[in-house]
């Protein structure tokens, strides 16, 4: 939404905790509340599925899909560790009225822990995704050090958008429901709660 629709942390949508959307999809928040005017930053702090769905309507399904792919969803990482899963991202042609919205808040696709780590390091690196690696170098018996080949970093977010996103997820860590449990004295941290549903 920030890259394609020009949304900012202060962009507002009105969202209650339970809404039926024009296409018939029903989306709920984890806690009941009346209609709020949610900023994008506030929707992330409260983890409002309904508000995030409304923000998601500002971009096409294909744009959302392509951004998820840029972050590494659906592909193995550069680690190429034996047995590493690639996660799943369905083609847009398989999205239905419900997944049109649930993909805005982390459902209808799967990710692995390395993919999540890679996404967060891209945000922390100013919007540049540095391919993950496990080996820095190899040292032979005679002491010769051979650096591991370095994969090429890739810019996946505009610097300004990344700076705003970084501030928003830092605010989640400071103002979100888990802020007291996750603070680390002396460090700035960023966080976003995950989404799951039975």
C-alpha cells in the first residue's frame, strides 16, 4: 500500500471488529470493538485484520502477490540448506473472495523461519534484501581462508517507504499488546505479531 497506493502511516480507514465486505468475505479482528478510524500504523499495532483488509483493497492482488514474492515468500532462501522448505504462495488466479483479504494479514500463504528472518533483515537494511548465508569462509588445512561467494543484495523497498515501515513496526514493539514482554533495555526493536486461525 505504501509502495503502490501512496499510503502513509497516517492514512486512515474506518474498521470495526467484524465486517462483511462487498464481495461476501467476512473478516474478524481478534478482539471486539466498535468502528475505529484506524491509521495504517494503528492497524499494525492492534493487528486489525479488518483494517488491514481495507488497506489491502488499495492495491491489486497481483501487486500484493508480487511484493510477497520479492520478500521471498514461496522460494527457498539463498542458504539452500538440505530439507529447507520453500513455503507456499498461490498464484493470484487461485485467490478467491476470502483470500483477496486474508493475504493482507498473513494468511493463504506459508513462510519458513528463514524467510521471516530474511524479510525483517531487508527492512532493517533500509529496504535491501541481503541473501542469507550460513558460511562466511572456509579455512583449509594449510590456513588458507577462502571467502564464501557473496550473493548480490537486492533493493525491494524504496528507502522512504522502508524508513516509514521501520518506524511503524518499532511502534508495534513499543505500543502493541506484547510491548512489556518483548522490550530489551538499551535496544530499539521492531516486531509484528503473527496471524493464525483454526
